[in-house]
């Protein structure tokens, strides 16, 4: 199985900050990574796929990049509604699809 | 607009079978890949398996011996059965659409299942 790790596990930020979350795969995954946002008591919401493609309706302040084993999710200017937990997920080598442990962004 | 909604018992006894249903609205349950994911505080998000074309399944190897998925075309639902449950199967269970065998773009709201006697 491909293991996904994320760093940091949590971070504190302020509205307007630029925030970057890193996801590392245990082997190269050729941009086959998606990012999700989850708020308490809610289902995850797809933000990006194929490492950098923005899901329809997702604000352009979210962006993704990376290659090989290392990928990042960046929020260019943090908004109040962005305080949440973010997960990466790989689909390069399945089964199984695997998720990172999450990064919580709080105030 | 496609929507998914999980339903099923919130409490299951140890060693029994967990059965959940996901109702699909806005699409046919025989189209697309449909998947189940569960979430626990300890293990995070765990992919359980998927079903597509109504009858082809792929399961997480870690759960494969206990899992079965199916589609009911008459009710436009797909379902999850997990046998011989233990407390470790206590989780929030989500159904979702697995788009192009990659990302999960439509999710249900989730249902909490507790395994306890």
C-alpha cells in the first residue's frame, strides 16, 4: 500500500495568511493526488485533483502543485470559512485508495 | 444535482453484520463507480471498497474477507455489508461517487455506526 503523510499535523493561522500544507507519498504517485477539506460534522469536500486541477466551484485561492512523492496544497489568502481539516488522497496505485492523516488549520 | 444519503442502524452488536444503504438521487446507481469510506479518530479516513456497473467490486485488502457491496436497481441504491464486526469497526461511514477511478467528488452526509453490546 502507498502510505501518505502530511505536515504539519496542525497549524494556527490568521485571516489573510498564506498557508501551505505538504503531503508525501511513500512512493512516486505521478500527480495522482486529490485534496479534500472537511469541517466538523461534515463530509469531506473535494478541492483539487490530479495534484493541481481545481474542482468546479472551488475558489481560486486554493492551488496545488508537486511531483513524484511530494505535493502541496496552498491557500493564498486564508478566509474565515477555510478553517478546517485538509486531507490528501492518492489514486496512483489501487487498491487501496489511501488518505493522509489530515492537517487541521485553526485560528 | 446528484445527492447521496446513507441509512442504516446506528448500533450493531459485536460479531454481527453491519448493513448500510446509500440512496442515489440525480443519477443511476448502475452508472459510475460508487464507494464507501469510513472515518475514525484513530485511523482517519479509510477506503472500504467500490462497486461499478452494478456488479463489479473491488475491496480494500484489509477488509476484503468481511465486505460485500451490491446495487439495487429497483430502488437506485447501493449497499455495504461488513460481517463479524468488532469495536474497531465503530466509525462514521460515508458513501461517495468515485469519479474516473480517482477522486471522490460527491459524498453523502455520513452515518455513525457504533459497535457495542
